[in-house]
């Protein structure tokens, strides 16, 4: 258990940018690609995946912005934007062109902000249905981002901060799942929203577990062409898509999902 908390297990299996800054290297990296004799690119498959995910997120963002006016539309767009920025930071860090602790910290804070939107959206939009909830969600998300930046900056060299940070984010996701399930029961919704929510939780849980254990199996089975980061990003993106599908499946009236373009 201690190997998981202090990231010994994770850093030995995943070539995370953060692990390089705390002096822990991966034993199961993906295959390298030599551009020239002096320039080498690692995690090529993951970099290609990130490019695909970035363009996919841009498409999803346009889809939300142009075609739907359902409840929590602005909050979902904010999640999409933050997710997009986190992938851009991940791409820059994995290319190893930017060895910046500040960039790693900003990326981690951006990821925390995504879960912060989920948390405050659950309270202000789902539970209380507060008027102009988006401004409140955005305010508390900014506060969460700043506080995360301060704490991560102070405890940057302590790998335990990543574990407890992930634990907090996972707790927020399960709280979101619980609140949304209660709302669906109160509204006597059909089965489709339940299915989208449960499948999304499965993808998120699988990706979270794989972040800490089991990545050596992925590298071994794929002969090094795909590493654990590839699978983790795939699972998290699928969970985001299921969140998007869940949002679309909760429209009470046809006008809520009508196109505005």
C-alpha cells in the first residue's frame, strides 16, 4: 500500500512527467521513435492519441455550443475547455520539450478544476437549482484552482500529494454519481440516463485503478507499443463522452435539446 501512496508503483509503470521531477523513472515505458540521431520521441502512441482526443474535444465543444440549450450547458462547456487544456499540457510535457515544474503544477490544477466543476455543478445546478448557477460554479472553480496551485507548489516534492489529490477527485465523482442517481429517481427517469451514468463510472473507475496498478500488464501484452498512459487517457475520455451522453439523455422537454444554430 505504501508503494501506491508514495507513487513508487505508479512511477515504475508510467512515464509520467511528474515522476521525472521527483527522480522516479519508469521500468515499462513505451517504444521510442528516433527522429534524428539526437532527437528521440517517447510515448509515440500516446502522443498520437492525445492529438486525436484534442480534436475530438474541439468537435464536442462545438457540438455543445451550437446545438443545445439544455440545463448545465455552460458548466459542461467549462469542463470540456478545462479537459482540453489539460490534454494540451500533457502533450507538451510528454514531448519532453518543456521540463517545467510550473507547467506540471498548472496541469494538475487544471485537472482538479474539472472535478471542482462537477462538485459545484452538483450542488448549485442539480440539488439547489440556484439562479445564475454558472457564475457561482466558475467562481468556486477558480478558488479551487488557486488553492490547489498553492498546495501542490508547497508539497510538490512529496508524491503523496498526487495520491490524496486523486482520492479527493474520485470522491467528488462518486458524490456526483450519487446526487445524479437521486435526481433520476425523483424524476422517475427512463433507464438510458442510468446506463450512461453507470458506464461512465465504470470507465472512470477502471482508468483510476489502472493509474496506480496493473500498467506492466498493458506494456507486456502490447509489446511496448502502447503503455499505461495510453489506456488511462482512453478510459478517462470515454468517461467524459458518457458524461456528455448522460447530459443529453436528461432533457425533460424537446426544446431543451433543440438546435440554436
